[in-house]
């Protein structure tokens, strides 16, 4: 791995910038699609077919863009950290495969539901189960990445472990946590999308109340488990910057409390923003804990990075697009921002 | 269970299946998006409601296809790393960059406008809507361009050198504008237009055939078939250029596509025969039987009466691609291309004779039936074209530089089989679903009652009112108690 280090040396800052940017894409994905996935999980517990249809219709104009952030993150990892892409994805074969199946089922259910008449039930379930599976297996991927994996030696080290290496109690737990967190986000999202006098709004209110506590327990559990399981995390959290982590933790608790208050007072947009802040803080803390690892104990971001000239090319070619991409996505979301009272599916 | 050849072949099969099930959607997306832009412009120019209804009708088909493309496409993005990890690592500095460019400049670009295009009717101004449609068409073409950059570089990897197991880029320009790209991309772009136009033609012909809004659908039938009069021959011309590019840069692939084993005949003269049909025998290194046309091969590849075209015998056995599949796949594609051109010319002839009207064509049901069924031909051409291309590149994953066996992830056979079975099930679900709903939308026909969305100003921004205006069924969500 020596040569890769020397090649990238002068470009270390670019590596860091791209790592942050990919983290940003992933975070956007978690925030945006997390709500959509959570709404899907919610729909599993809502047996009214009209309401399920309404939930799907509420994301008709935006789900594709939200999901595409995952593709952007994946593509950018391939572009900027090919050594991680080639080994990490191979290691994650099974959970990624299951995630993809979930995404496929969910995407077609969203599209086909509009056109179906007799088969709407099938697509309702497809949407719900697809969402659940996607959230769970994506959570497993995250936990499995934190565990690291075994690499071969040689100039370009590749994954040389077994297909089931990813599965441990910890990665299973992160999958569960992801489902609960998404479920909370989904409830908050639905409340912001529907008129206050709709049935969905009421159901989502009860739902967010319950999910709030579940999510609190799940996230606490993950933090504690991470602390005791991973030396790299423990050493960071009790290292010289311990106060920053404590501070972040404190702000998260405060934001959670504010979210709860906003939610109780039916300030739904505010609740959504507080939840967003919580994700941002958690994700930021996770990135800070990880640094300089891309995959803890396995690849640092410098090992995994693209050789210098490619990274520069990628940066020059792409950084200008990021704000533009954000701008038109924001515009699209803005057009579809209003609350829904009544609406229609493409019937017939 | 570790059998390296079986493992490799399974990984190839896994990858081949998912690409095969993805490639049937994006080209139609590209072609149909361009067509939607055309018909929307027509509507705004002529102010004729029929163009509006046609646009909305084909847009429904577009949406189904788009959803299927996204569902199968996300798999593609992830599967390079999963199935071909070492290849992804080695080629990452170039190949990964290009796919990264694609996601940022094309997918995200497209995703940012597609919602506006489909659900924005009446919520944004007409101009803004047209702009959204334009961007969808443009960005989907950009996506095809980047994908073709990546794939054609695997065919003719210029502008890089291999160092410590990584492909490092010496010249971005040379690597992006590699020889195969310069003809491969136009060929793919035209294929996309061709599939889009034949799709529109097929659906329109069915409507005329059933005489359901026959007059209205004559507009799209005429527009698409007349465009094909230019597009279909152009595709054959560009295909020929592509074949010559392959002949120049990857003679082994060309020889496999043509089932061409011997450079010279037994009497020492150049073997210029082009095989129409043949049964290749790879073990013996010759064809068991063949029917060929003398001089055709030289004419096709060199545009000369007599020239030498390298036969497979000149390559080491371990460097020879499989022959049977590229040979027949290539012929099927060419036949499909030829047929499509003939159909377009027939349409031109009918138009010239003044018989290209709804009544005129209804008196010629065979022509309409032919157009309906020929909509399947571009699909077949696209499949067989890619199979030719990918299989004839073997045994290389990056031609001349990296073997497929060096690029494959070391996976367990069980995992590969699980993958295959899973994606067969899910991709078939997508495929069957997509065609079922295509059929349903077509049977239902265009919505002729809905009011045309004229004044965006009157409609409250941000409500999902469009469909109400369209008189689609409306679900009321109100408190039950
Ligand atoms: C509507 C679709 C369609 C039609 C009618 C044709 N093709 Fe094609 N062809 C494709 C769609 C396609 C494709 C699927 O788009 C491919 C695969 C990769 C590519 O760049 O284009 C392709 C590949 C491809 C290749 C392989 C290149 C390689 O190995 O790199 C050659 C030589 C041709 N084509 C030549 C032709 C000729 C001579 C045609 C004349 C009838 C023709 N194609 C019709
Ligand atoms: C084998 C390599 C390929 C990969 C890795 C790949 C990747 C993807 C991905 C990830 C998506 C979904 C993006 C989204 O969320 O919107 C997608 C859709 C798409 N792909 Fe592919 N693709 C491949 C082949 C192709 C080819 C050969 C073309 C063009 C000829 C193409 C053109 C498109 C287009 C236009 C879309 C947009 C969705 C649609 O229009 O259906 N792709 N692809
Ligand atoms: C979408 C249309 C495509 C189809 C139908 C297709 C088909 C195939 C097939 C049949 C194989 C197996 C060939 C063999 O093993 O003998 C294959 C392999 C492969 N293709 Fe494609 N392909 C397509 C597009 C692409 C694109 C756009 C790329 C790159 C951007 C690509 C990259 C690969 C790679 C990396 C392999 C694996 C290595 C190999 O077996 O050659 N393919 N594809």
C-alpha cells in the first residue's frame, strides 16, 4: 500500500474533501429517503388501502430524486475511492444485494400502483415491505462497515473473507436501529405532508409518539455498544476531543427534546427540521469518530483514494455541479411542498 | 467449492443477466423523452389540443419505463464492485471516475427534473414545463454518453498505463475520446432514437388499426415513421463504421463476430468470404460448415474488393473469444436493422402514393400489423448488439490489458447462484410488470375528456390538483369519525 500513500501524499486535502462530500451525499440520502422509507414502514401498519395509496402519492414527485442520492454516493465512491469500492462492496455483497431487491420492489410498486386496479394490494405490500427491507439491510451495511473486513496482501489489496462475514449481532442491531429511526422520520414526514384533519395525520401523530421512545432506546444502545466494541471509537471519544463529543451529544439531546415539543404542538415543519439536525449531528459525529478510517481497521481514506491526478480531475469536473444539483433538487421539492388534503392516483 | 472457471462463468452470467435486463429501459427512456419534447413543442407551437393529449398519453408509458429503468439501474451501479471487485479497483481511477461523473451530471440532473415533468403539469408555467422536459431528454442522453465512455474504454483502453495493478490516467482526453467511443456512442444514441420512434410507431399503429382516435394517432405515426426514414439508414451506416473500428482495434473480436478463422485460403489468396451462416468448432479452430459470399468481408471491413482480414488462427488459443454467440447475435442485429429500414421505406412509399392516412392504412392492415410487431425489433437489436460486443471482447475485461479472470471477485459459488436466482426473480417481476402496465395504458387509450392544462396561474402551486382536472378518480382522505 506504500505506493498509493506516496502518490496521494500532496493531495491529502482533496481526499479529505471528497470523503466529506461523500459523507454529505450519504447524509442527504439518509435524511431524504429515510423519511420515504419510514413512510413505507408506517404504511405496513395502516391497513386502509386508500391511505396507503395516499402515502405513495405524497412522494410521487420526489422519491426518485431522494433515492438517487444513494446512487450519487455509490458513484462518487467508485470515482474517488475505487479501492474501497472494489473491496467494501464485495464484502457487503449479501446485504447490498438484499438492499437492491428492496429498492427494486419499492420502486416498481411506487410506479405500478398508479396504474393498477385489481393488483393495488400487491403493490401496497411491495411498497411497505420493500421499504422495510431496504432500511434494514442498509443499516446492516453500515454496521458491517464499522466492523471492518479482512484484506489480502499485494499491491492492490482485495477482500478475501467469506460471504457471511458481515453478519454479527452488532450489524443486525444496526439494521434494527435503522428501521426504527426511519419509522420515526416517516411519521414526522407524513405529518408535515398531510392536512391536520386527515386520518393519516392523526395516525402519524400516535406513531411518532411511540417511535420517539423506541428510537431513543435504539440509538442509545448503538452508541454504548459502539463505545465498548470498537477501540477506535472509544479512544476517540475519551481522547483529546472528548468535550466535542460530549457537547454534540448534549445538543442532540436538546434537539430531540425540541423535536418532541414541536411535534406535540403540531409545528410539523419545525419537528422535521429538528430531526434533520439530529441526523446531521449524529452523522457528523460518526464521521469525526471514523477519521482517518474509511473502513475502520481496514482502509484509511488515504489507502482507499484514487491516485492523485484522477482525484484532481474528478474534483475539477464535479465540484461545480454539486451546488447546481442541490439547487434544482430544492426547486423540485419546493414545487411539491404543499400539504395534501385530497388527491388522486392515476387510476383506471 | 472453489472452481475458478465455474466461479468466473457464474460471475459473468450474473453480470450479463442484470445488464441485459437493464438495457431494455434506458434507451427507450432516452428516445421517448426526446419524442415527448418534440410533441410538447408541437403543442405549444400549434396550440392543437391533440398534441397535448398525445404528449400526456405517451408520458404515461414513459413513466412506467422510467421506473423500471431506475429499479434495475441502481443494481448496475453497485454490482461492478460486488461482482468485479478487483477490476473496479484497478480500473477505478478512470472507469470509476466516469461512472461518478455520470451519477452527478446525469442521474441527479435527470432526477431533479423528472418529478417536475411528470407531476408539474399545471403547477409550473408551460415554459418551465417544457424546460423540464428538455432537461430530462438531455440528461438521459448525457447518461448514455458517460456509460458509453466507460464501456468503450474497456474495448479500446487508450490514455492509460498500468502501474502496480492500477490503471493510471496519462491523458484524460485520449481515454475519454477513445476510438471505440467515437463510433460506439453515436451508434448507441441512434439506437435509442430508433427504439423510441418504433415504440411510438407501434403504439400509434395499434390505435389506428383499432380505429381508436385513429386520426389523432396518425400524427405520431407519421412523425415517427418519417423520422425513421432518416434514422434507420443512418444506424446502418454508423454500425458499419463501428464494425470497421472493431476490425482495426480488436481484430480478434471482429473475426469472432464473422466466424472468420483463416486469413488466407488454401491456395494462398486472401480469404475474403463473408459467412452468412456457419457452425464454428472452437476445438478444431475452424467452421464445421459454412455458407459464405466471396469478397463481402473485404468490402465490409475495408471497403475494398480484395484485402486481408485477420482470422482467428492468428491469435493464441487463450486469447480467442467465443465464436458462436457473437457470430449469430451480430447477424440477428444486422437483420433487425435492415428490416427496420425497409419498414420505414415502405412507409415513405405509402406516403408518396398519398395513402398514408387513417383510412388508407386501415385498408392495409398488414402494414399496420407489421409496424406493431416490428416495435420488438429494436429491443432484439439492442440485446444482440451488446452481447456481441461484450462476448467478443473476451477473454479481456479491459482489452489487451486485463483479463476477465483477473478482474472477478473471488466469491463462493453459492453466493453467485443466490444472486442469479434472486435477480432473475426480481428483474422478471419488473419486466412482466412493465409490459403488463404498458398494455393496460395502451388499451385504456388517451384521456380525451380532460381539460387541457392551460393557465398555470389559476392553479394553486403545490397541490396535487392536476389529476383532478384530468378527471381521474379522486380519493378523498377525510376524517372518518
Ligand atoms: C436499434 C438498435 C440497433 C440496430 C438497428 C443496429 N445496432 Fe449495432 N449495436 C446496437 C444497436 C443496434 C447497440 C446495442 O447499441 C450496440 C452495442 C454496444 C454499442 O455501442 O451499440 C451495437 C453494437 C454493434 C457492433 C459491435 C461493436 C463492438 O463490438 O464494439 C457493431 C459492429 C454494430 N453494432 C454494427 C451494426 C450494423 C452493421 C447494423 C446494421 C444493420 C447495426 N449495428 C444495427
Ligand atoms: C452497465 C452499466 C450501467 C450502469 C452501471 C448503469 C447504472 C444505472 C443506474 C444506477 C440507474 C438508476 C439511476 C437513477 O436512480 O435515476 C440507471 C438508469 C439509467 N441508465 Fe443505466 N446503467 C448502465 C447501463 C446503461 C446504458 C448502456 C445506458 C444508455 C444507453 C444507460 C442509461 C441510463 C439512463 C438514461 C437511466 C435513467 C433511468 C431510465 O431512464 O430508465 N445505462 N443506470
Ligand atoms: C447495458 C447493456 C449491456 C449488455 C446487454 C451487456 C452484456 C454483457 C454480457 C452478455 C456480458 C458477459 C460477457 C461474457 O462474459 O462473455 C457482460 C460483461 C460485462 N460487461 Fe456488459 N453489457 C452491457 C453494458 C455494459 C456497460 C455499459 C459496461 C460498462 C460501463 C459493461 C461492463 C461489463 C463488464 C465489466 C462485464 C464483466 C466482464 C466480462 O465478462 O466481460 N457492460 N456484459
